[in-house]
C-alpha cells in the first residue's frame, strides 16, 4: 500500500502542476491544448542545461536538478509565446493553434535532442542521461501508518510542486491579478472597461501555463527513469487536460482527479507485481488512466437538458426535446431519452453542467433578495439619519452636510460600485457594502425635506419648550410622522438594488461561482442564447416579477400612508 501511495504521488503531482497551468489559461479565456508539447520542450531545455553543467558539480549535488527545474519553466514559458502570438496577435482559432503548437513542440524536441547529443556531446543517443534524484523522508510523520507513506521517499520536486501549487492557488483566488484573470474569461469587455489590458493578462496566463508545463515535464523525466527523451511523457499532457476538466477548472478538485490517475497507475503496476504477471502486462497498466478517463467521461459528463414537465409532455410540449441546427438541417435532440432518464424532470431545463435551472433560479432569487433587502434597510438607517440631522440643525451644519451629499451624488454610482468590487473580494457582503455607500442619497433628501416641513410645527416647538433634547425630538417626535414616505422610498429602492446587483453579476463583478444570483444566471444564459434560449428566460422573468411586485407594493403603501393621496 505504501508503495502505491509513494509512486502515485510522484506521478500525480507533476500532472497536477501541469493541470494548474491549463486552468490559468482556461480562466483567462484561452483554450490550451498544447500542454503536452510545452512540457516536452520545457523538459528538453531543463535536461540539456542539467547535462551541460553536470561536470561542474559533484555526482550527488542537487544544484543541477534545481537549475534544470528553473530552465524547464523558462523554456516552456518561452515556447508558449508561439501560441500567444497566434491566438492574441493573429486571432487564430485557439483549438487549431494548440494542436499546431503541440505537434511543432513534440517534433522539434525529438529533433533537437538527437542533434544536441550528436553535435555537442558526441553521442548518438536520443536521450539525455540525468543524475538520479535523491529522495527524502520527513522524520516523525513518516512513521504514521498508511498516511506516513505520503511523507516517505519523497522526490525534492514534490515539495517544490506543492509550494508552487499553493502560490498558484493564492494568486488565482486571493490577488487582484487573479480576479482580473478570471474576469477576462467571464467577461473581457468589463475588464477592458475597467482599464485593464485583456491581452496582457491572457499573455501572462499563457506564459504561466508554459512555465508550469515545463516544470511538470522535467519532474517526470527525473521521476520515471532519470533520463530525458521525447517519448517518456507522451500522453501525460492530455491526462492533465482531462484532470482539469473533471475538476471543473478548479484547483482542489483537479488535485483529486490527478491523485486518482496517479494511484490508478501505481496500483496497476503493484497488482502486476503481486500477481506475478508477465512483464508485458506492465505496458497494459499504462492505459489504466486513459480507461479511467473514458469511464469518467461516459458516466459523469453532463449536458444541456431542455425543459420537461410531466403534466405537459403528453401534449407534445415541454417534453425535453429541443431542435438543433446541423449542417444537414434541423434535428430534434432529447437529452432525457439519450441518457435513459425516464423519471427526471427539469421544469426549467438544465445548464451546460447538467444543473437544474429551476433550483438555481430560486437560489439566485434568494441571493438577490437578501442583497437588495439588506442594502435597502441599511440605506434607510443611514440616509434617514443623515437627512433628519441635516434638516433639523440647519444653518452651517446643513450647508456642510448638503455640500458633501452633492459631491457624493455627483460621482456615478456604477463607478463607485465597480471600483469597490475591483479592490475588495467579490461576494454578497461586498455588494451589500457597495450598495450601502451609494443608495442612501435619495433617502436622505426625502428625510431632510420632511424635516424642514415639520421642525417648525407646534408639537416640535412644544417638545423643545418642555426641555426635550435634539435627538429625542428628531427620532421620537418627527420620525413617526414621516415613517410613511420613508417606508415607501425603501420599497422603491429594493427593485433598484435588485437590478444593480443583477447588472454587476452580469458583468462578472458580482457573486462569484459556485454561488449564483439572477444576474449571473442571466449572464450564463446569454452565453448560450443562440443554442439554448430557454436558459435565459426563467431568471429574466423572475427578476422582472420581483421588481414589478415591489413597485406595486410601494405604490400601495404610498396610497395608504400618504394623507394627501387619501384626500384626493
């Protein structure tokens, strides 16, 4: 068991660091299919440098190994510029460009390996002979049963990969660069509008992918046979791509997929040894990760499902079928029949990942309502207090407070919200805070106007004569008399907050995945509008109904609470 864990980790971790590079590209909006070629060329550069400088160090010195890792990352990053040039500069098809770069890198690596061996080292071999990398064991922890195998006989590069993976995760999810990179994939127009160069961010993502792929390639070379040749890594790049797909382009789930592939490979080898099977069966074990990939694709892949309602499917509507245009004409496709899902009913259909749009729509409505109501209540407290204090004290106090209000109102609200969300981490609390800073102006003006009308009334003068304090008069005497307009304004502000939140989520400045709001659902539906138009209809209808409902309630409250309208 320990051997399976040790060997599985040495295979899974280089695969994992390559998959992280692919995630960076995909998150930035660039499809990267050249991972295999990049790892080979990067490993070639690192192995060549290691062999060239090996004579300057002792046989057990780790320096050539670490230099090889650095040069492999540099080599992969530089070669990735070809893909960047084709995709970003010449606007070539990203899939075709990835295939071309992959083939070019593999052919060039094989040719240069033979050429350098013959011309520089005077050998006819098609491989570079590397030094055997020493292994380390972490004392204490390694003695734990089963789990201790993780910390036993480690290659030094495994610790390096873990550290690099943590840094990559931190950069992706905890830095402004990572936020901009993810936004480039979701909505590049919003990033461009915010003043960021989408092309530069995507170029950085491609170079990071090349560097991580080269790092993974040289690690494979040291762990597999301590030799580098153009054939030792064949197929590993595609496994990395499969792992990041299974991980839904997220780092931690991708790690799980890589570990699964690694343990499948090492477990297969161990099984051959235990059963004392012929050595030829070891080659058969090599296909286990690929077989596992196919099985996962067959059983766990998801696709769109059109709306299906049990009570209506007998009438030929909402039966799960949708018409798709092909090169030979229109074709009706029914996802439920193809998968044998006889008892599954998605009333609103399913999205690109097979998720129920009915559930996500109401979950998104809940998030939008929480944000809108919370922002409206906070704005009521802030705006009402500000307006009441300004109107009551008047004079210089009122003049200063109103000049500040005019400055705040002069700045476009969308600009303030966008800047805040670019600085802070996107989320529900951030959106509530941003709306809180921008939506109180209207409330304060209404409260100030009502205070100016009531502060010279007899009941206020009577309270002041009896010795009541200023704040007691404001919040006990005046506030109950203006609660009607305040509540009405609050009800009118909720639809505005719902729309603002939906817009921010639509331009990828709102709720981050995997959470959803009405705005993010509309954005997802918009991306598939031409092929699956049913995905965008439910969130739009629900948002429109919510806004209409709150507006009608606000009208009703205004008629019920405003004495002037009662007289009419």
